[in-house]
C-alpha cells in the first residue's frame, strides 16, 4: 500500500464527503484532542520519574 501526504489528504477528503462537514469537524477535533492527551500523559510521567530529589 502506498502511504504519504497525498494519500492522507485523499482519505480525509473521502471522510469529509461521507460524514458531512459537521461530523467531519467533530472527528478531526476528537482525533487532535485524543492525540494531545494521550501523547502528553506518558511524557509527564517520564519527566517526573527522572527528577532527582535533593
């Protein structure tokens, strides 16, 4: 399977057509929020575990 930016843009265009604007925007907002939350939690816990107590 070929992957890359053009394929991702095509897939997002197909989702927009299939879901409609309102649901498509809700989907994009959910994906971005989920990525932000799930990506930042492990990072914070790793940083806390690396701190050295004086």
